C-alpha cells in the first residue's frame, strides 16, 4: 500500500481508533514467523484515562491496516447492535468506565496505605 490514498486511509483509521480510546503503534513483536511484520500495526489504550479495564501497554489488536479497518467495523457494528437492544450506549459506557476508574483508585489507595506509602 502506497500513495496519497494510503495516507488518507491511515488518517481515517487514526481518527477512528482515537475516537474509541486507542492509539496506533508498532507491534511489540512480530508474532509467529510473520514475514509481514513491517506492514502491521497495533492499537493500545491512548492514555491513562482511556479504556480503564486494560493495562496501558495492552495490545488490543495487531494486524495490517486493512484487517484493522475490518476489526473496527466489527466494533462499531457491535456497539450499534447493543444500542438497538438498549443493552448499552455511550452514556452507560462512560458511567461504567468511571466506576472502574474509581474502583482502581480505591484499590491503589488501599495498597499504598497497607504498604505504608501514603502521600
């Protein structure tokens, strides 16, 4: 893949993964004998606040830009389907993520307190 169209595809994918709370990066490893390592990307949580159930260095997806595009379509489809069923929506997702951040903060504070490292 090369040329200006490729740049536009990459920019679009960067916007999409950012909207979902991810950032593109190079994969940490080449996988099992994958000769196309140079053509692969990974996505990880974009910052300390995004996607609190994942560790900051978790590679949520690794593959080619084309396979990432297809994976993202699946994520969007799943979210839309959950919304149609009224199972979940952005408001509920934000609320649950906030609850998880709070849970993690309390666990960290308890750990720091029991270790005698309260600040």
